[in-house]
């Protein structure tokens, strides 16, 4: 059934949901978590799972990257879509 689907339009790009850990995590523990994610992205045995989840990599980014979501929300409100919930 999904084979008949087609793309009608694309939305603006925005960052995906982040991986979240606990507040105050020691830097060494955080690096171990990041290293594990990087290994999972390179693991050939997980290639099909990554493809199914549409994952092609992981990137550590600053929180400011998520400002893009607020920019898109403001543009939607300006275009007449004030209730996005």
C-alpha cells in the first residue's frame, strides 16, 4: 500500500529530536555515550535498522541549533497559522 505514496511537498528543514541524558552528566560519561552512538552509526550489522529508522548519522550540536524550530513557528503564525497544537 505504501508503494503508491508520493511526495506532494516538503517542509523546511529543522533539527531532529535530540538524544537526551541526565543533567550534570560527567564529561567522561557523556563522551562514552557519544562514542557508543558513533559506533552504532558505523556498525554494518545495524545498517538495515538505521535505514528503517531513517538514521544516517549523529552529530553533537549546540542548543542554538534548535532556535530554527522557533523561527519556523513564528513564520507559520505570520502566515496565518496561529494554532499549531
